[in-house]
C-alpha cells in the first residue's frame, strides 16, 4: 500500500514514525535513535532503517517531522517562531535527502524572548490537543524531563515556562548524595512531599538534604525517600507555576508515570485536569502541520 505521508516525532532519546493514508495510520515503528545519539549524517540512515520498506520506487513520499530533529544539534536547524502565535505553522524547513523517494519537512519550535524560553515538539502536541477541542482556552502542562506550562488563548500560545524538574530528579536520584537512599515508591510520601514543596518552595534546597539526614538518623525508608524527593520537586514547580493553572481549565499532555504523578499532585492541591495522550496528540498536530502546508502550496 502506497502511503500518502509519514509523520515523525523525533526527540532527544527516541524516534517514532507513522505511515498514513489520509488520516488513517497503516504503519508504525520506533527506535532509540534519538537526537543525542546521532551526528547530522546519521539522521537519514536512522529514519530509513524504520521506513525503507514503506517507500515506493518512482514516487516521492512527503514526511513531516517535529521535535529535537530541528534543533541546532539535529538533522537541520529550524528557526523558532516568536509567541504570541498559533501552535502550528506553515513555515516548514525542507531537508535535502539522499533517497529520492523521500521529502522531509521539519516544523519549527516556539520561542519566548522575555523571560527567555524555547520549545521543540511540545507545540505540535498542543496543536493536536486544540485541534480536538476547538475554542478551548486555558493552561496546558506537558510533564517530562523539562516540563512545560503553556497558556493558550484565542487561538494562540501567549506564554510558556519550562521547568527542569524531571532532569533535576534524575540527577539527584542517580548522581548526588541522595542516590544512596532512594529506591521504590510510596504514594503517601509523594503527596506529603508535594505539600512541603508547594507550601514553602523557598525551603526546597534545605528539605532536599533533609532526606539524606533522615536516612542517616532515622533510617528513612528508601521508597519513602524517593517519592518524597519527587513530591518536593513537583510541589515546588506547582507553586511557581500557579499563575498558569490558577482559576482556569488545565490539561495534562502525556501518558507516562510522570504524568500520573503530576495529576495526583494537582488533584492534591485542588486542581482538576483532563489528560491528553501524547502520541495521539503528536500525530494530530503533525496532521494539522501537513494540512496547513498543503493549503499554503495550493
């Protein structure tokens, strides 16, 4: 079956592709060939390793990509668009491919000048979410290594902020003095940590070390310690992000354990949310990018 187009979600650590006829997915594949593992010359071979059998001789199949593939360290740097703006764009960057059966277009990310911030890939998920909810205004949180909080109104992203919460948790739990005392999970300890981080984010640094101290002095359970560490960090993030979620609809985009932790933390402080599955919304957003590109060329 000849494909109409290919959707590509290319992040720092993973590559995921879909082959589509219209809006119907007929092929799907993924690999661990993320941006951080590749040089510029490696991107096309990594992509073809997944989709070579999908391509038809004598026919060019268009592919639309989002994510870190468009970063300075990616396949081809794609300029950022400045907010306020719609999350989807017609300003795509064409990538010169060696394989004549393939034409790749990369969607741009978004940038915010003050305070300085950038995103690549998340804007496509936001576009997919909004495509399924016309007229929706509110706050969207995208948990991850670098979580994003986005304010959307009247069809445009008007503000966003990135938090390194996930990366800090990873570093503290694997490469700091706390690595010796964190393992497992405890839901009650997580929510207690959310309380502490949310109520006094100014004391976060001290309370992080108290995990180590309680382990030495009181034999703090390792599962309790790890969950409290996560709760402290997420609670502090929620406190700082309050201008984003306070008094308006909130959506979480993701389908990971981390997304569930954010949902539990928000519920604990009285904020109800709806969940949007990330792969589905990425695909919907790339579909919008394709339609806009087709409209622009027609």
